[in-house]
DNA sequence: CTGCCTGCAAACGATTTGCACCAGC
DNA sequence: GCTGGTGCAAATCGTTTGCAGGCAG
C-alpha cells in the first residue's frame, strides 16, 4: 500500500470514529496499524499477537472487541471461513477470495468479472440484498505438493476439507 | 422432495458407503434421514436434536463425526457461515445462498445465472480451483420488520451482523 | 472374528460476558 | 466529570480427541 493511500485509510479511521462519537484510543490505533498492511487475512488471535509486539499489555478480549467495532464501522471486513476462526481483511471493497480447503489459506482475487455478477431475482419483500461474496475453493500450491509426497492423507473428519 | 427422488438419495447413501467400505450403521441411517428433507441448513446441534427424537441414545459427538463423514462422501454439503456454527445442506449441487446478516438464516437460491460464473484467471500452478460458492448477504423479511419496530438495535459486537 | 464405529468424558479453541478500573473527549 | 473503553477472569459455544466397549460385514 502506498504511503499516500495508507494516510488516507488512517484519516478514514479517525473520521469514522468522530462521526460515531467513539473515542480514538491507543489500542484502536494499534489494532488498526497492525491489520492495515496485512494481506494474509489474519484471525483475531494473529492480530492480537501482532499488536502485542508493540503493546504487550493489550488484552486478547480487547482485540476481539475492537475488530468487531471496526467491522461495524466498515473499516475492515470479516470474512467467514471454513475453519473455526473468523478472518479479517483490511480490504473492504468487493473482491472474491481463493480459499485452500487443505490449509485454510485465503488469497485475494482481483478479477473485475467476478465483481459484476448479476444479483439473483428475489422478491424484495422477502429479502433485501446488500451485497455478495464469492468463495473460490480449491488447493494451493504448497498443499498440492504435500499431497504428492504423502497422498490420501485426508480422513473422514480431517481438517477444514470438510467444507 | 418426491418419494422417488428420496429413494434415489437413500440408494446413493448406501452405495457411497459400500464403495468406501464403510459400514451402514443405525446411527448413520438416522442422521441421513434427519437431514435429507431439511431446507433450513441446520447446524450439527439441530441435526442432533432431530435425530434424538427417534434415537434418544445417540451422542452429540457421533452426529458431528457422521456429518463430517457425509461431507467427505459428498452426501451432504457443509457451508461456512458468518455465525459460529457450521451449517449442513442436503442439496449438494451448485447453488448460491441468501444469508441474513441479522438472524443468520440461510435460504437457497435457484438462479442458473449464478451457477455459470466464469472462474477467475489464476495460475494453475499456484492454485487448483475446485468449485466456488456465492453468499448473497442482506436482510430477511422478519428481521426487516423487527428493525422497523425498534430501529438501530445493532451495537458494535451484536449478532452475526459483523460479517 | 476383526476393524471400524459409537459413546463417554474431557480437552480445546474461539468468542462473549460481568465487573471494577481507567482514559478520551 | 461523564461516558464509554479496557483488562481480567470466567463462562459459553462448537468441535475434537483418547479410550473402552459394541456392532456391521
């Protein structure tokens, strides 16, 4: 992310708090800094570990709460995930994800065709569509290699492959 | 589901077990029966409660394990969900889901246009695409009404709206 | 008869909640 | 100073695992 763009994101971060009357605390700054440049869609736990390097006193619970606040302010996106833990994404614009069913990894896709999908025809009284999200599922390179070495590792209840 | 179609699904259930050399146990039959006609994408817990009406001795753990097995046999689909618990779907063919961000409900969509989306251009060495899934997110009728009565209920960490 | 399955209990990871204290505005 | 945020501990929820006995093939 370019320095100018980063600066813009930080201003948006402050403005969103001002508008909602929420205080801009040290912890919120730290969490936002920690996630802003991440491309790897970290879990709350991973964000916690990153923040702790700067602020060892911060609590795991606080990181969870702050990430929740950021999501409702539209500052970060929460993406649902086949594995147990939710993933957070500093990119809030519409974009699909590649999800590896074997390792749980998530990679962004920038393919404009997938951002212009027609919305399904639904009775607007029954359901109000807000947006959509595309999960493209498969296997990443690292996992493909691992399978070549030890094929058929997968057992009935193994890993997140059960998506 | 028509009786003929249901019969076909049950045959497929038995065949899949035969092919994999897995025993067709009473419990597996019961779990399959319990989920076969469900349109509401139940959680493992909900399946457990349904099965328990027929077989009160069944264990919650067993239901989890059996659902995992069914997913890897391709007999049911597991869909990731903004809320905490995974949802199971007896419909295994490609179809998008409407997900209500307020109540967590899931409704099937049958719109052929959304089943023919072009796959993103990805280097096949980097990632092997298997399939994709579309989550259409918004608000269902019941929740829309609830909001009319008591608007702005949503707080920072409220519900699953934090997707 | 043999191996996988089931059930129990317990562990586990992710997330939420109640409460006293503290810090932004 | 007031309001809401933070940190701690503990509870909760969904799910997995280790192990002793049971059932399908």
